């Protein structure tokens, strides 16, 4: 049996996979088991920050694997401590809890908000949001289609319409402790929230003594052209979650706490066996040190290039998102375009009914231009 046949027989049938088996990657290129080359415009769903097999990143991880690969959180390790310090210094937050994924980072954010809120336990999220696939983060997700098959769900969530302050105010009763948002709704269609609206939500949280929770699982770690997207909105979250590209290909999530929430979680109130694994933290610390102003400016420049080529192009109806997290509304079905692009050697994604672009932050210009040429021929 080949790779696909073995997988289809033994792996749980939870993914609608493309009929391609990748066996090797380098930078923004991938090769399948037949030797065919692909330009990667998906980066493992915004995970491979610097592409595949980045040598310096791999060396940083390997060096840690040869010292202490895992110790548990009953002890201190240097990579975890240094990564927490770097994240706090770069964001202005005060403490970090490490986990393994975005859903776990959001679970931690929800737990902290509810512990802070005391008798107030309801969290208002936005329609169209996506916050994870655990039972609780599914319920936090503002998409009714996600709320099937796995009931009963936990109570304590309400959903407001994006960009409708009156609707948000109507949802905020005395049971509410927090508002939880993505600044760019990724799975919801790559839709960026308007700055004025987000700032109004931040003001509302201060006025009503609510926490502002920002889900930066996909938008974080340079993806939108800033280290974290909240910087573009001139706000400061009370709690922020991140994951995906944080460790550049290894499983790592982080929940960052501001002044209001820094000391809410106490010994025994939360934990994780693998969270903050030294090897994952070593990889993340290496990447964080490389996400500098020069790289972020390049992300914004590449984003502008992609959008300039897409706007007004035949077959393209609209472009949304920020940085190198873009959604393209097309006249043809997005799934058909993505399948055709894959056949022509470009690996893309979808989000709702849109083509989604999430290339590595350092994708070379020649590969970016070649990939765009192929996409524009097929939209």
C-alpha cells in the first residue's frame, strides 16, 4: 500500500484530504512522493513561519533535543523562561501560560476570564468567529454549524453581530465577564474587523468592567505585518492567545495575561504536561528573535503586492484580510480553484467560500510571483 492507502485505512476519517503525499520541503517549496514540486501558499495553515526545513530553526530545536527535550512544568527550564520573557517584553503583557495548541490557549483564556469574573461567567464572542474544536471552544465559536453532533455544550456564551455596537450592548448583561474576538476572522472568511469598532469594544470593556480577550492564534507571530495584530488597533488586550506559527512547525500555544489578569491563575488552577516543552520553546524563541522590523515590513510589502495583483483581476470579486493572511472571493468556486492550482503546482487553502493565502513570512519574491501567476490564470 502507498502512503494514501495506509492513511485511509488506519487514520480516523476526519479530514477531506487532497490526493497528494508530501515527503520533503525546503523553504516555500514542497515535493510529493512522485517528485513533483509545489509552491506552498498555505504554510501548514499559518504554522511554518519560515517555511520548511529552515536550517537555523532546526539547529536551535536539535540543540535543545540533545540537552533536555522534556522536563514537565514541575521544574524550571531555560527556553521556557526566556521565551516567556521575550513575549512579555515584545507585547507589554505580564505573564504567560504555555500549552500545545490554539484551542488549549483559548481554553486557558476562557478559564482565566471566568475565574476573574467570579459570579459573572458569560463571554460574548462574534458571529462568524472560530476559537477551536474542544467542546468549550466550539461553543465559543460563533457559527451555528459548529454546534451540532456533540451536545450538550457548556453554557456561558453569547454571540454578537460584528460591527454592530447596539447588538453587542444588547448581549452584555450582568452575567458577562468578557468580550472575546479575533481581529481577523480566519475560518470565518478572512475578515478583518474595523479599527473603530475594535476600539469601541475596548472602551466598552473599560466602561463595563469587562475583560477584552483577543484570539491571535492565526493572526499572531508576524502573520498580519505586526508581531501581533492588536498593535494595528492601538489597543491592549487583558488576555491574548496565540499558537500556530509561534514555534514554526512544532506544537506550542501561549496565553498572555495583562495587568488585570496576571495573578488570577494560581498553583493547581490550570496545568499542562507538555505545555512549554523545552524543544518547542527553543524553536519559538529562535523565530521570535528573527521576527524583526525588517521582516515585518517585508510582510506588509508582499501583502500589498498580492492585493495589487488581485484587485480588479478577472474572476476576482474581492480581497480581504491583513498581511500574509488573505482571503479571495472568486467567481468560480474556491474549492475548484484550489484543486486546479494544486494540479499546477501551487498549494492553497480555502476559508468559507474563499481562496485563502497563508504563505511563509519569508517566501522568496520569485516564488511569490510565480505562484501568483498560476493563481491568476486559474481564478
